[in-house]
């Protein structure tokens, strides 16, 4: 009998345990596969015609490859696959015709497993097969970290400009092999693609901003995958994101005003002050990546430190980051007199207190701030979310599969 088992969580991977054999025998590791028939094993009947095979069987096995035990000329009666160090059995299930047992959870890296299988033929004669599997030991394992962290946006969702980022903690040499195992499925369906920012970070964005209300299912099936140079995927990962209402702010350095569009409708216009000539705000679409009701802004975080020209350190309210080199949308009481007429900031978009609070309360992670007529250069691709600075053709060229 092959009873069903409960769900078990292993390294963030939930697997249905099925087909573990009742009364499985204690396992003895051996150096290779051994077929026993006739009088070769206890309880075996001489002249059994059933043959049992085990795949894979041997050393340096990829742990993501399922273990298969197959009976020819009969059916399986017992199968047990166990980690010899932890004495923990591997879950598996039997085929309806009872000729094949397949593991339903992955093996671990750098581990040894003993396999014991019993089978019987049509006349009731039995055979036994033993095997040993040793899995490969990676030099390094790469975790598929996700940005934004799913837990950070579980309740709020993300904005229409939000790229999805896999940030691996080890360099990826074989980018094409890894990219083939990554996916973003949007509902409703929208065209999108991957772009490798560097050898650890790959971004996914749609051709146009996401549609409000979209559900995104993001997956990395990389456990056991060879990244190159001795690095292997540490785990698989699947997460779901929800795209909230569309919020797009259009900040114009020519008019010194910012219009706010909610689901395509202009709902508010604010006076602003952007970056002065010496420190102009970057042009192009920006994406909000972080927000703080109170935040200490320090130019030393991007290389301009105390004693250097242009250094500043100040506490600002209602702050939302729009680039990694110090650009925020925030309240600045000191520039209220210039808001609506003159650009005087270090690159941020300054608002008065009432407007800054409203902006903070209504916009959030993944929402878009489009900057025009600032006198500054285009927001660089590498500057956290400079993804929208590229045309769709150039974005597609950043895929490892092109």
C-alpha cells in the first residue's frame, strides 16, 4: 500500500508527499545498484522474472532531477529513498499501474541517498534492488531575491511603472540559461521582457506601463540550475504582485508645476521647484521606490561629503525616493517662495507642506513621476529604475536570449 502524506515545507518549497510506502524497510547504503532474484535476498522466490532499475544512480547527481524506480515484468511493492545522514525519507508517488515510483520533492545538494526497492512478478516471485545517489556540491549557491520585496507591497500593491527585479547574490555567468527559467505572467496579458542590468540583476518591464488591476505571477525555476563558474540556483521561487490604480505625476520644469493623473484623469496640480542649474533633476520617467514620513537627506550617500562643495544634510518630511542618486519628491519649507517660479533644489522636486502630504498619502511604490524640461540629463538606466528611459527596441536588446 502507498499511503498519501500531509504537506511538508522544505526551504520555502511546499511539496505534496505522496506514495511513501507503509512499513518501509530500514535502508543500508551500498556503493552501487544491485539486482537480487531467486535466493539472492531474504523472502525472494527463485526464478522471479521482475527486474527493477533506479535512475539516476551514482555520483555528482543534480538534486533537481527526479528519482525514478521502475519495474519491468512485474510491479513495485515497496520503495524507500532516504538521506543517509539525516535518516529522512524522500517523498514520492507510484504510477497507477504500480510500475514506476517517482520522487515528488527535490534532493539536497552535497547529500547521499540510499535507495531500496522491492517488486513482484505475476506469479508472486520477488526481486530487490538497492542503489546509492550522491548529489553535486556547488561552489556557491545563488538566491533569487526579488525587488520589490513581496512582503513590502502585499497590502498596497505596486504602481503601473514598477519593474520586477531578480537580484541574485552571486554573479550569473550563463545568463541565457537563467533567463529561460524566469517568467512573469500578467493577467490581463501584456507584452514584456527582461533586461540584464549587470551580472547579478535582471529587470522585467512591460512595453507600456502596466494596466491598473493587473495580477503578476513571478517565478524563478532555478533550483539545481548551473549558473556557470560553480554557482548553482539555491531555490525556486514564485510570488504574486497586484498592480493598484494608475498614478502618474507629470513634473514640468518649464511651468514649475506638477500635474497628478489618477487612472488617466487630472486630479490635482501643484507648484514645484526642481533642481537648479548646477544640480538639475534628471529627465524622463522616474519610479517611486521608497517613502518616509521623516527622512534625513545626506549628499554624502552619493559621494558629496562634508567639506565638499554642494554638501548638505537635512531632515525632510513626506519624502518619496524617485532615483538612487538622491532625487525625492518631498516637502521643503525653505523653497516655498520659489515653488511655481524657480528651480532651486539639489535635484529633488520640492513641494509645500499641504501638497507634499497629499502626494505622500496618495502615491506610493511603483507609481510614476515623469520629468520634462528640467535641463538635466536623462535618468540613467542603472539609477535604480531608469528602465523607462530606454525605447522598447533597446530594452529588448538587453535580453540574454536575443
